[in-house]
C-alpha cells in the first residue's frame, strides 16, 4: 500500500464514525473519491490508443472536396439588399424576431436568394432556434453549395443532436468552401468545434492540428466587432485552446508538451492549485523532476493528490528529510489543520523518526483535544 494512502483511510474511517466532530471547530480530513493512489499515475502504463489517434488531418477519410459554387448567383435587388442590411442591424441589437421578419420579407423580393437564406440560418442559430436554423441552412446550401456559414450552422445543429460524424463532415466541408476565410471569426469557430468533434472520435493528432488553426484565426479577429458566440468562446478559454490541447497531448503520452500547454493556461488565466497540480503531475511523468517539485511547492492547499505529488517529487529529488521540512513549513502556516499534521507524522515515520512523529501528534492533540482522527493516529504509533 502507498504509505500516504493509509492516512486517507484512517481519517475518513474515524471521521465517519464520530459524528460530533462535525461543527467541533476542527477541520475535516480530506475526502477524495478516487484516493491519492488513483489520482497520481506517475508509474501507470499508457492507455492504449485507438488506430485513428495518430491519423493526420490531411489523411482523414472520407476526403472532402471543395463544393462547386453555383453557376450564377443573381445580385440582390435593391429592396432585397435593404432588407438584408436591416436584418443585420436588428440582429446586432439582438432584436431577433424583428430581424427574422425583415429577412423573410426580403425573400419576397428575392426568392431563395442564398445571401438571405444564409443570414436567416445565422440568425436562427444565434437565437437558438435550431429547427429553423437547420432548414434555412439546408435551403442556403441548396441555393449555394459553397456557403461556408451554412455548413457551419448545420454542423452546430448536428452537435446539439449528438451526431458527431455529421458534425465532422459539415465543418470540414465549411473549411473547404471558397467563402471560408472572408471573416476570420468563422474559421476560428469552425476549427474550434471541429477539433472538439475530432477529439470525441479520438482523432487526437488531427484535433491538435485543428486547435492550432483555431488559435491562429482567433488571433486575427477584431474583438470589438466579434459576434457574441465568438466572444463567449474566447472569454471562456482565454482565446487559446491550451486546455483541450493539454488533455490531448497527455492522452498521446507527450507529457512534456502537455505540461507546456498547462503553463500557457497559467500564464493567460492565472495560477490555481488545480492547474499547478496538473502541471506537476505531467512534469513527473515527463521525468522533469526539478520543475515538478517547483510546481508542487506552488500548490497552496494540501490534498491527498498534492501530497502524493510532493512525495514523488521529493523521492526523485531532495529526499525524505526535505519532504519533512516542506510539511513542517506548511504546518506552521496552518497549525489547526489535522490533515497536515497527519501527513507530517507519516513523513516522519517514513524517515525513521517515529519519536518526532509522536511528538508532533501529541502537540496537536494538546491544542485540539477533540481531534479524534489525530488521537487515533497517535495510538497507532504507540502500538507500532
């Protein structure tokens, strides 16, 4: 058994058997559904990859050809153009019902015109009317098979219905259209959602490539003029795809590169314990032990997973005594936390300093007489 798994089992067992601990003023022991040994997979073998995992984007099947544009698209009439402009203005004001009325009115003057149908598809998608978004996009594609925006809408509707293969086909077709690069926000959105769909089907290498394309196009979008959909997406991810890329690289076993992506998240969105823990774990897997130790030390809150990471980092580097010093520093910073003193006692015991472990526990129980889990740990040490 992992030496630091024992303390989790003791704390949970004792705390669950003594209800009066709740509300006693003593912090509860850590609770982790998976437990520390499951959380840290430094020595776990790589999960087998499916055959498609390393298929390059250019080798995806079936091949997607550029849609043939219509032989001739008649220009919008003056009245149709007026309705198109009016609909776009109302859409920017989020007056979706009025915008739809104006665009539908434009179709009276220019029946089945792809520009009006495409605008309706975008409008209905933006206003979350999926049924009409799909029918308008299908009509637009029938009128103009080279409509990148319409294929994007079809792909997004398919995603909402869980039709992942249709998502991939529609978005790859959108990327093949000649109109694809007219507005940089559209390629950014297409590539982001295409990458998600490819990852879901475990085309991991292809998804990495597509996420990189998302970032390239997202950087070219004028934020002041961006759509709500694009703005929401970039605010959520900080304008980068580092988090999904890190997951993909970890799945592929490229732990060092995955750690670099987590560092990009930290640089863009700030450091959190979860991000530092993730980075430290990846660095350990990559064999970059000194960097892993620095990342583990940056974690503020001790959990089973954090302690396992610290144990592994110190085992590979400075050694057990330095781990003891680290936990002593953390105990000084949080003197009332029973979990920390229990972790410290385990570290001292593992270092062959059982007497020091007993003294640490005795000192804590004098100040916290109701800390039953720590009392039990002390009894076990005396009986050892």
